[in-house]
C-alpha cells in the first residue's frame, strides 16, 4: 500500500497515519518529523530549515525531494509507505511522478479553518516519535506525558497562532492546488493515477478513522 494523506496543517494527518501504518505494516514518511529531527540534531540542513519552519513557510523543494528520495531507498519502504505532509507543492508531486512511484490512494482530509486554529493551539507532541495529542480533544493518559514512553510532551514552536495563520495561507496558495492535481489526474486517467478519496476530518478521532479505512478498502 502506497498512499498520501493530504490536508491542511492540523487536519489530523499524523493522528490518523498511525492507524493506517499499523494496519498495513508500512512506515510513515512525515517530512515534518524528518525536518524536526534534523533541527534537533543541529545539522546544517536543520539549522537552515528551522528559520523557514518558524516563520510558517515551506522548506525548498530541492531539499525536500532529496530527503524523500533518500528515505525511499531504505529497505522498510519495499512494501509501501504513507506520506504525511508530502508532497506540499506541485513540483514535489511532479518529482514523485517522474520517479515512477505508483501510488494507490490520495486521501484528502477536509477540516474548516476555525477548527484548525483551535486544534493547533492545543496540540502537544512527543518529538522522538511524532505522536501528537490535544489538551482537550485527544489528551494523553498522564498530563504532559507520552502514552507509550512516559516522556515529556512539548508544544511546537510553529504552533503559535500568528504562525498558524501564515501556514494556512501557505497551504491555500501552494498545497491546496494538489487537490485539483490529483483529483483531475484520477478522473482523466484512472488506470494510471492513484485513486482519489475525500473525507471529512470533523468529528471524533475514531469516527474519522472509520471513514478513512472505508475510503481505502
Ligand atoms: P503539520 O503537521 O502541522 O502540517 P508538518 O509537521 O508537516 O506540519 O510540517 C512542519 C513544517 O515543516 C512546515 O510548516 C514546513 O515549514 C516544513 N515542511 C514539512 N514538510 C514539508 C514539505 N513537504 N515541503 C516543504 N516544507 C515542509
Ligand atoms: P489490530 O486489528 O490487531 O488492532 P490492525 O493492524 O489490524 O491491528 O489495525 C490497526 C488499527 O486500525 C486497529 O486499532 C484497528 O482497530 C483499526 N482498524 C483496522 N481495520 C479497520 C476498519 N476496517 N475500520 C476501522 N478501524 C480499523
Ligand atoms: P496534522 O498531522 O494534520 O498536522 P495532527 O494529527 O497533529 O495533524 O492533529 C492536529 C491536532 O488536532 C493535534 O493536537 C491532535 O491531537 C488534534 N486532533 C487530531 N484529530 C482530531 C479530531 N478528530 N478532533 C479534534 N482534534 C483532533
């Protein structure tokens, strides 16, 4: 199974990705998690990326495409993978297409902007695993602690409200066009294109999970 979860920041892609990757036994390829790991490790790429991420902008296509190309060469990707937060621009989607990657599904998760602001202001993450929680909507078992490791949760630097608004406008301008890119490809060339599915991301985590499994049957 090879698929993309597409949707605005805070739509619940990371939360839902965990269910699909467990079920299909495939790795989650989150370019955001990969970049945060580089920032934490203090690599040159991380230092460069941090400035852009803190401003809510996008890291260059060249860097992202290189990261993903290297990741796909690893052996755990042989039976499929789930992209979360990639592709985010038309050139990134084109690079994937030219690399000859055959995707099974693109699933768009739709959430209105008002809900997104609320979700991101309460988001808490376990950085090493990428697991995310919400102080009200999806609280951890112990306040401030990851359910699996018991380690500390943190708030992302880019989840401040002003940065979130900027990320949403970047989404509208640079990433939203992928909705048209994949849905029209699926319509015009169903034999070649990934199947396109759109689900509502509004409701409880469990409800969305059920919609998602239904969409990829
Ligand atoms: P969210 O989960 O809120 O959508 P991500 O964790 O996917 O955010 O990404 C965090 C930040 O990392 C983005 O705002 C952007 O700066 C950078 N980033 C992640 N993935 C990409 C990508 N595919 N292309 C460009 N920048 C990216
Ligand atoms: P298990 O069945 O052992 O819990 P799976 O890898 O089959 O693990 O599934 C991973 C998660 O996805 C589980 O929480 C499971 O309940 C859920 N799941 C699997 N199939 C479906 C489905 N068709 N609809 C909703 N949730 C599902
Ligand atoms: P993304 O990866 O798309 O940026 P996340 O999975 O990190 O999104 O979710 C963003 C925030 O919203 C997190 O705090 C998460 O716990 C919360 N969240 C996820 N799904 C839901 C939901 N169905 N309802 C309310 N909040 C949710």
